[in-house]
């Protein structure tokens, strides 16, 4: 499969073009060999016409393209769809590898560190004159946690992702300058085998994922990346600190760790049960312990030091004496015997914690470790003995990596969050109260009375539930999962499940209801004022964001709750929802209300002398809060980061960021560097000018009015949405365990944000990421005809928040295509509805496009990001045929065509378009 004429670029992009040509050629050869010359010729004909149309706006090419695509029978169309879809996946691999290549080249040749690296952050901190004590304090208290979720935007199967990772490794191998001609030929043969396997692997899942499947998929990234990658991240960071002459009083703490929602997120997912929670924690623990056992086995092979040649500490000798290994061959190899002692205890730990026997049995029996700190203490004995006896270089190798891994991952691997919707808590607590107080109708109580009732429950150690009462299945399930959490705390420690997120938090009672339920499981103990996990309210809608500071002010003012916070170190986490606030109020208003909410929360927490930790519920797409993490963190208002941040990583973003070890290393460093800079380099007085805030208030109000008018107030818009997008087909795509809607309803209000955004991406309109800006700017310029535009341009130049907002919109508009979107609109059966709604969409798209270019002072989209502009421009000819075929297949399917190839073809186009757009959900 050819890739068209070369684009004029600098020589530094030559390897990328060569990789894409190589992969395109291999894919083309595979198609010809597997599907025949006729299919290959059809693919080439479509590709060439699509390139001509995109490059030259050749209308003849467009007519030829449409004629070819429309004439395809469904079975033949599948081959074409697969060809263009696979090319998008392979192009992604080549681009990722080129990004790694360029990053490595920059680090070797650049005189100044690259933005987004720890070295760059440390240079800026030194230039700013930040005292060493503040840097030391930052690392001592820092907390940076990417939280992996199972939100269903990853359309690929695990089998396909594994093969793509194999292709990526083979492409990376070709960068070695020492490869011989024979090795290059062997590499290409291996690439051909991997591509052939991909071609012969069904990219679609035949059944819906179970939650435990999602757990397994999430854990695979630990094997490929995190378990080995995070210790390397810390080792590199220590080297950076040494190079910058930074000495930390207590060494470098493990401030960057992993979190997960997979197996604990019950919001709208009835399949997350107590059994699933236990299975998820066992699977996580098993993955960590297996890794440690494997690494100990390797370490034992390395540390063959003879006590007749090198000294050992008394503690090491004592540890070696406890080894079950009595072989005469190792009587003078104390380090090996110490490691077999550790191995035996760790194998026993695996049996006790997870009920599993290790693959390589220990030499003898031993007692299990009580916790990972005991394991770390034994490993530290080896470390100190090596250092004290002239073997520091050995201590700084493999052993150091294992010690860091144990410190980071413990016996639980990742902190698993619980999450549930406040409506469920209300029903559960209401039922339990009603059974012990029959005259109490909890759901009818006003908020102040609810708070009074709940506080009374929190002042007594008496359980609310009783084994002698019968409860609904929902209430039984809620109590059971909390009791399971308490048991798992005793097994793996409180850090295994340290957070409880409350979706749809609207008032103080939502938080107190959760506290009452935690008391039932013994996780909250009122007499001791003890709380074993963080209660995290999640504010999601525009109204909730506007009210969140008031809610938190009232909550923190309650003496009963303040006492519980003492047991949590006077730290309160608050989660802000980007996805639902965007669906509720549009991109501009969502971004602005999130920003204002953070400012208000910072002030409330300052008054109560409680530390605020923000948890950002960002999605992959701009329409769900996605975009570059570095810019997003630095664009936070003053005081919002405070050395601690948690951010969700969702769907396809997990694979794009963390499936490749080097890309993962870079993305983790970006999070750490941005948090460091946002904490130490952002002055507390860095608020933007009042006139900028007033302008944003006005723009937000106008954008909100335009968005709500279209989405929620236009008669028939929900029908337009469902008929002009693939929302119905996405619901049947088996890409996640959760239903697409919270309730059995076709109302947009009940639809989850993920399929909402995903559907608009598929039809190339990207509505959630831009709609409303054009109307807002037009209204602003009518209000401020003299100097209004100049002020917006100044806001873009000087204010990181506004800059980030428009930069993300710039990227999204570049991926949109109003002409293709108009083709999807033709699927709407009601001509009057179609014309009425799409005319508004087209007008708003054009006004947003014009306003954006003027404010950013650009002649074209992505003018300031030529690399991304080129990538998108080169992808469009491969995306356009997929969109065209998706439209045609949707038309046939909705007309009643029962050919199973039609449905399969629709699902394959969804897969291919998502791959081409990358961050589509």
C-alpha cells in the first residue's frame, strides 16, 4: 500500500517518511498476497483518488472515489475498510517511534533542556532563585498520580494492541546504526510476520468485555511499562538532581505512583461487585509479587559474591543464616543465601495474600511478610552491606531498581479507587434509615434536615444495618462491597483502596451519606475519629461546579467532619469532572467554570487551613478535557496544584501514552515536571487581570447560551444527533463493560459523556470541543467594537488558561471536516430538521473557525504546530474513504439490509476512524 508523494519537510522527518513507506509497502504486499490483486488495485485506486481530492480539490477524483466506494458489495467493502483502518494504526506506530527518536536526539544535541523535562524544570527553578529547602519540601510532600480507568473509548482488542507493540519494537530496532544487511532483512521479515498476523486477526470483539477482562487489559501495561519503567524514571530523576547539584535531605521519595478505577468504579456499572473488587485486588497483587519474585531470581544469579573475597555486614550474615538454602555450594555466598531467604518469605506471602503458588518454588518454607515494608527492610540490608563493603556500584544496579519497585508498588501494585453515584447512596441510606425509623422518609427531607440526621448517625458507634432485617439487592450490594473493602484493607493495607469518589455530588449530605455507609463497614470509626480512606466528592455539571466551593465550605465547617480529616492529615481531595460539565454546558463554559471552581476552592480551603488536592477527571478528547497534560497543569490557577495532583487516564489514551516504555517514561516525566513548575514557579499573585476575567465571564455566558439553545432547547436535536451519528451502533460495539446510557432513555441528559463525544468525532464534526465560541466572540465584538478583538488577542498571548483553551480547540477544528459532517447529516430522514439543525452547525463552525484564526493571529489551523498539521493532513486521505463507507453502510443498515457484513463493516469503520483521529473519546 503506497503512501503518496513525499511532503516537503526538513531532513529530520526523513526517518518518519521512510518508516511509513516501509509499513505501507508491507501492508500493501500483505493485502495483495492475502486478498488478491483485484482488492489491492481497488485499495490503490481509492487511495490515489482520495489523495488527489485532498491535495488538489479535484472534483473528478471525488466523483471517481464516490463511484468506486458506492459500487462495493458489503463483503468486498470489508477488505477495503480493513486496509485503510490498518494503515492508520501503522501510521500511529511510526509517528510514536519518530517522537521517541526526536526526543532522544534533542536530549543529546540541544544546549538547553527540552520543555516538559525535569532538567528544564530544574533549570527554571535555579534561574528563579528558588531556595533548595523549598525544592526539598516539594519532593517530601509531592503526590502525582495518573489513574487508569476502563472508560470505553479503546476500540482495539488486546490481541491487536500486542501485535502493534511488536511492530513498534521492530521499527525501533531499525534505528540501530550497527545493523547489518542480514539483520535488516531479518527485521523486515519479522515485520511482515507481525503485519500478516494483524491482518488475519479480527480487530472486533465478539462479546462484551467483562470487568475482569478490563482489569487484565489494564495490568498488561505494568508488564510492558510501569513495573520496570517507574524505577528507571526515579533513577533518571536522581541523576538529574545530582547534575543540578540538588541534595534532598531524605533522599528522593516515591511521589509518583499509579492509581486505578478498574474493578472499583461502580457508577452505572452493575457488573462491579464485591467479588470483582476482590478479584481485581488479587490480580494486582499477584502481578506485583510475581514481578518481585522474578527479579529476585535474577538478582540471585547476579550477586555471586564470595565472603572469602568480600566482607558482609552482621545484618546480612544474619539474614543469610535464615535462608532455607543449606547447599554446600553456597555456604560462602551469603548474598545469594540472603536472597533465597527473601524469596522464600515472598513466596509464602503470595500464598497467604493471593492464594497462589509461585511458578518457581522456594527452596524451603518461611513465614510470610506482614507488609511490603518488611520486604523493603530486608532488601535494604543487602544494599547497606554492599555499600559498606566497597560494592556500591552493585547496590546501584539491579538491586536499586527492585527496592524502588517495592517502594512504589508495595503488595497492592496500584491504589484502587471506589466510585459510586450519590443517587445510589441516597437510596441505600434512605432504605436503612426507614427500616429502623419507619416514620422517617429520608428522600423527602430538605438538605439541612438530612445533614442533621446523618450527623447523628456519625456520632454513634451503633451500626445502622442489622442482620435481622431484609434489604433490597442494591443496598445489600453496596454494604457488601464496603465490607469487602474493609477486609481487603486488612489484607493489603489501607493504601490498596485509599479513595472513595462520589459521582454527582451536589450537597453536603452526599458526602455524609458516604461516611455513614463507611461506618457500617468499620472503615470510619466515629469514637476514634478515624477514617481509613479519603472521601472524594466529584462535581460534574455546570451548576455543581458553580456551587462546589459553597458545599465544601459548609462541609469543612462541620466539627464532626473536621475531626475525621485530622486522621487524613488535614488533606481533602476534590474531583472535578470535565466530561459531564462539557456535555452540560459546552467546551468554553466547562473550561471556564472549572477554572473558577478551582479559584473558589483554593480560597475556601485556605480559610479552613485544610490542604486541597485536586483530582482532574479528564478524558482523551478535547471535548472531555483532554489535550497536552503539561500545558493543562501549568494553566491551572494559582494555588490549585500545591505539589499534588491526580489525573484520570482513559481509554485509547492509556495505550497511546503507556504501551511504549520510552513514551511512557516521557509522559510520566511531563506530569512530574509540570507539577513541579506549577507548584514552585507560579506566584500566588499570578491571577490574570480583572478585565480578562470579566471578558471570560461574558464569553462563557454567550457560548453557554448558544450551546444550550442548540443541544437542549432545539426541537428534534436529539433525533438529529441519533440519526446523523453512529451512537446506536457504538452501543453495540463491545468496547466496554458499562452501558452507554445511565438510564434506559434516549435523552441526551441521560447519555454518558463518552459515547456523546465519540459519536461526534466519528462524523468529523467534533461538536463538543468548539461549539459556542463563534457566537460568543460575535456577541463580544458587538459589545466591544473598538478594541474587543485586540483584547482577546492579548488574552491569548498573556494568559496560559486562555492559550490552552484555544490551542486545544485549534487542534480539534483541524481534525474536523464540515463537508464530511454534511454527508452524515444527509442520514437524517426529516429534511426540515436536517436543514434547520445543520445550517446552524455549519454557521457556528465557520464563525468559530474565523474567530479562532483571528484571535490566534494565524492564517491556517495549527500554524504554530506544523508537525501535527502535517500528520493530520497526511491522514485525511486515509480517513475520508472510511467515513464515506461508514455513511453508505449506515444508510443500508437503517434501510433494513440484513447482511451481517454491513454491521461488521460499520464497526470496522468505527475502529479505523478512531485510530486515525487518535484522541477521539
